[in-house]
């Protein structure tokens, strides 16, 4: 469904040029959930933004649903983008619009005519169990409900791919479970391929089929989440897998390395 080949993105930072994403290859099969994990600054957000070409790669190709997005013109790219939904850590809802109006705006931007919009808004809000909040403004909704509106907004255009950048990083642990369960349902029931960026192993563990571990702009390791015990090989992956070592003594660290 998504294939990145040799994708590199450079920026000019305050200390000069930096390579945010460095020669990454990634293949995400149709209907799967791909996790991307790493510390702050690893290049996760840049990588996910390269998938819908919000960032254009300096080199490499980005194929989504059989089309190389780096090779199409702007008009075609805009059309393709409507089939790639995105949600963010801070929801990015418009405060002056109701839940339904936020969802409808995405349809308007995509050029869906008025007659079709109302039904699509209702369907999308129903998927995330917010039909009863259609006329409520974001400020009156909890963080979890706001993120569900954002999911509905992303679903309204009937995407084949949903990109999620730290979708649970601004909500409490119980709400995290709720948001993840909706994402899982979207994946299983609607068959939408999901890419989920996070810095928390527990989050990807809950729903991903495979996790790409990023460090310094590179994918340094893949962890398959098929229920068998994880066997991280790189130091960074071990650290992400075993949260304990952040909380306990140096001796635990020794033991986790030995084991
Ligand atoms: N638009 C930008 N301009 C300059 N540097 C950027 C830009 N976006 C990201 N970076 C830098 O690229 C690196 C990776 O950033 P990012 O992809 O946001 O990482 P993550 O999401 O893993 O925290 C960081 O060093 C960041 O400062
Ligand atoms: Mg980020």
C-alpha cells in the first residue's frame, strides 16, 4: 500500500544542515498497521509527512496505492491526498466550528457536493460514536472526544490510508486505550491502512503489526508484533521495548541487557 524507497529529507537547522530522514526504505502492506517509534528528534514526524508529500523528499520515491506521488503534478497530488487522512497530537480542530462542521470542512475542501456531505458527516461521526455530539464545539468536548472528531474528519473522505502522528500523546492513559480501539476498528472494519507514529511502545504494541524503530533519521530495526516475544537487537530498540529501564536501577539495566 505504501512503499518508500531510499527516501531522504534534509533541513537547514540553526546549527547548519541536518538530515531528518536518511535513506529510508519502508513497505507497509495494504490493511496493516505500521508503527513508527523513536525518541524526540528521530525523524518520525518528517517521515510520516513524507508519505503524503507534506514534505517533499530530496531523493527517493514515495508510492501510495500504486502511484509514485513524487512523479505526479500538483492537481493529481491534491486528489491523491484526499485519500490519505491524517491526525495529530493536538487534534487541530477549528474552535469556532462544531464537531459536524469540522468534519464537513474536510469534505468541502475536497470538493464533495453539499447533498453528499451531510450523510458522510453523519456516517463518520457514527464510526467514532459521536453522533450525539455533532452540534457541540470542541471546547465542550474531552480530549478523547476531540481526537475522535479528528478521526471522523480524516475518515469522511473515505481514505485508504490514515497517518497518525502521536495521536495519543496529549491524552491520559484511559483515553489512549479508547482512541487506539477506534483506530483498530477503523483498520479492521473499514480496511484502512494505518501508519502510527509514537514514542511509546505500549501504544504500538496495542495495535501495530510491525514497528519500525527510528534513530537519527534512519530505520534501524523492525520489530514484528505477532504475539511472540520481542527480540530487539539495537540498543535503542531494547530501550523502547523495556520501559522498566527508565524507572528502575542500574542493575535492572544490566539484567535486561544480559537477558
Ligand atoms: N521544517 C524543519 N526545518 C528544520 N528542521 C526541521 C524541520 N522539521 C524537522 N526538523 C528537524 O528534523 C529532525 C527530525 O524532526 P522530527 O521529524 O520532527 O522528529 P520527531 O517527530 O521524531 O521528534 C529534528 O532535528 C528537527 O529539529
Ligand atoms: Mg514528531
